[in-house]
C-alpha cells in the first residue's frame, strides 16, 4: 500500500493506493534544505546584489528619502514577508512613517486585517502604512506609457511617486509567466485593470510559449518586463522556498538579473521529467494559502494537464475555503450557458478581455484534453459553476477509474504538492 500525503488546506490529506490495483508514480519537487541563517543570506545578497549596485549605495544616491514603497504579494502567496519587510526597512534606515507597504493584489480582493497580520506579523502591521492595491481606482493610478504592442501601463500612484521602490517575491514556476517573482510584482501586481486585461488577453494566454518554466521565450514574461521597465523597482528581494516554505535562496538586485538567477534555481527544484503520460493524474493546489479558492485551483489542474493522456482524468484536491470566489467576473463567465468548447471559442474570438477571463480560459483549455474531478469544500451552489465533476470521496473515484481500466494495474501519477512540481513528459529531470 502506497500512502501519499497530499497538500490540502493547512492540514493535508492522506491518499492510500493499493499497489495490487494501481501503478503509482509520486512526483515531488527536489526539496532543498532551508538556509541555516536566512538573515545572513539576505544581508549578503543586498551587499553583493545581482545586476546593480548594493542597496546601501542606491539608498545613499537617492537621499533624502522621504517615501519608500515596498510591494509585496497578497494573501494567496507564501512569500515570507514577515521576515523580508523588517529586514529591508532596517537595511535602508528610514523612519517607519516613511514606509508604505503595497499589497500587490492584481485584480484580486484586498487582504483582510487578519490576513495582513498573518503575512507580515503584528509588529509590521502596527508599524507601517499598508495599502491594498485597487486596480479599479483610477485616481490611485498613474499612466507610465505604453508597451510596443499598444498596451497602456497604469501603475499604483503610491509606488510611482515613492522616492525608493522595492519589491519582494517568491520565485516558482508559473503557468503563464514561466516563473513568478521579478517583474510580476509590479505588472500585474499593482497595475490598473486595463493593464491587467491587456496582459492577460486571450491570444497571449493561448500562445504555446505562455507556460510553466519558459522564461526568455515567453511572450507574457516579455510583456511584464517591458512594461515594468517604464517604472522599474530600484531593487528587488526574491526568494526560493522548500516544501516547508522555508527560504532556500535569496536573489536580490536588478529586477531582471536577480529574477533570472532565481529562476535558474527554481527550475532545478521544481521541473521534473517523467517517462510517459498517464490516464489518471492526482494533483493538489499546493495546500494553503494557494488552495483558498477555485480560481487559483486552475494552476494545479494546469500542472497536471501537462502529463495526462488525452481523454484521461485529472483528480484535484483543493480545499477552496473561500469559494470560487464570487468577487470579480470569473463566476459570471463560468455561469455562461454555452458548453465549455463553445465558451472557449467565444473567448478566443473576442477582442474584449473580461475581468478574470484568463483563468477560466486556462480551465477550458485543460477540459479540452481531460476530464477533471474536484475534491473540495465548495458549496453546492459554487460546485454547480465549476464546469468539472465534483466529489466528496476521492478514493471512491479512483476505485471507479480502476474498475473501468481494461486490464492490470491502473497507472496513476500523483503530484502531492500540485504546481510546486512541474512535470514534463520526456524531459530529463532538472533540465
């Protein structure tokens, strides 16, 4: 009997596979040990940064500094900002009153006071001014120019007008941008809705190079870098994390160069080659905080779709404690009466990008390849909008699939950590 611990919510979920009936392959990222002294690594990284002057020299050059903007990820990302933000403020040596922390919500809802305390710690919440970016508030945005393909770049005013701009981030493979972190903190993190919609337009999402682990050939990554160059952060501090969400590497400096270096580490840890595709793939959405809602769960489904047989089945365990969610337009798009194939065709044919359309588009693309079964805590009303099958009994679904298998053991791939592992068929491990 193979027992696999799935990342599900905050507690996890055990899945037992009888090896007389199943032929399981458990696919995990290469887990690296935590840095023995992450603050020492941080201090070394800001003293000898990648692609730019040390942070202390940048600060000295910009004095007097009356305002500092530190852009952080929102509550759906496990960035260790409760460590990074106080270290950064200490290093730049400005009064607490000069610091504004901008939560890069993109088009998501703002983080709640409880979530902010969890992300930053009670002390940081008390000490610093914190703003949830609002992509809809045109008065809080500044137009910084346009991209070469005509997209307008609107950014958060508090960031644009700050004397010193810093961004933190967590580098991992990303299903659109190739890798998270880097420029994504700014675009789409603190961009206006019009900019985010241009960034996520259907033709760009459908591009074959808009995918996991593709950095320099990725048109979406190229666009975020081009737009952010119009008003770049003066310095970034990005990290890689292990399965326990401890820091394994610190990559600080220029927004492009430091991100490139971190992506090289991330690809070695997360990209895993597998010998074949599978009729059944079991995945997660990496547990809390990423599996808070169904919208984010598309990432776990997308990772599994890379190695599922055409016509196969993806079973995804994602808690979805916060529902679909209902804010934004994802629920309304999912509720469209057209069948999934027709809805996808309509999205691809339209020149208008609706709020949250991109995540639905990716889900629909996955459904063109495989059937999806979701195990979650979603309400019946929310389940009705998912466009996938839903279950309250994951083992029973596997049992049914095995009984329908023509002969012998059913091959099953298991991604316990969901999109923290990015598998690829016929790719050598670590490539």
